[in-house]
C-alpha cells in the first residue's frame, strides 16, 4: 500500500518585476539539505546556485527563475525562509557608540556585543526616488535597461574564479562595467525605432557604448546604483550603554555568512 501524500500550505509572495503575487510552497527537508550544504561551503557561487534551485523547487507557477532580477530572488528566498524556518534570525551587534573621553582626550567606545533578532516579516522593497530604467542619451535617443539576474551574476562569478590573477589585472573596471551594460540593455530607442541587442552586431553595440560621454555613463551607472533592494530596518538598543542604533540590512548573502 502506498504511503499517503503530504499536503503543504501554499503562500503567495509579491515579486516586483512581475508586479503580482506568485504561489509558493514552503521549504521541505530536501530544500533544507541543499541550503545546509551550500552554507557549509561558504562559496558565493554555490550559495547562489542553491538559492536559485530552492526557489525553482518551491515555486508552484510556471515562471522563468533565470529571468528574475536579484531583488526578486532575495525577496522570494527570504519570505520562503520566514514561512518555512521562522521569521526570526539571530544576530550579534557590536556597539560603537562613543560614551565619553579618556584623560588624554581619546574617545571611549562602548564596544559591547548585543544579541538581537531580525524579523524577516519586516523586509520590503526599497526603490530610491527618481529611479528610471530609461536613460536618455540625447533628447531623442535613449537606452532601456533591465535589472541583473541571478544567472548573469553566477556567470560573472564563475568567470572571475576561473581567471588567474594576471588575467584579472588586464581586465579593467571599465571593461567590467561595459560588459554589465551590454548584458542588461533591453533595447536602444530613438524617435523612429527600437533597436534590440540580439538584432545588433556585437561590434556595432560596442562602438555605440564607446561613443558615450562621461555624463551618459554616470546616468547608466546611477540606474544600477539605485536599483530596488530588499531592505530591513531595525532599531537595536545596546544592553550596556542604552544607545539605540538604527540598523539597515540589505542583500541576501548577509543572511548566510
């Protein structure tokens, strides 16, 4: 006789890039095992691969996990973690509040560790005011950018680990920025047409970007710098000096290592 099937609760999580709720089931033992192995490895690529696999396992709808921006991946994972394991994550905060001055005038720092718990139910998307995926190059020419995905991030991480130190020296920060821009161009547009990267020769796209001026590049960088983040803001009072600190936590990996 076959064993009975186990029913699991269904949760909905709002994903910003899709602008709708998506159905998920909680972590099961098999997901906990994947997570534990990734955490023990302390390897960024393995951790992100595990997160992607877990979200794909738990999602009950047909969505392209590879196409989700990093901020949606973070939100989905943290909400799943809260529902499956618990909404509270324990941390230790070191108080750096200045409590006075020594005889020679040096500041006296509290330097006391305080235990506190992060409530994952409080996480939210934060998007700076004025953020816009459309970057105007001139009055009539612009670029529509998209957000980096976890798959793009994994590819970049794997490439960087495979390169030796000498190769990394040869690749400038500007080369990395240009490649990130190319990876995340949705289309280029003017008053007459839309030009998609997949329909444009690579050499022509490179030449287009190399002809941008510094102001254009700053605008593009600002898009990435002000992309939505998954953020949690907490208020923690030091157990010794009583000073209340406002702690802002961003990013998925901070919950692993």
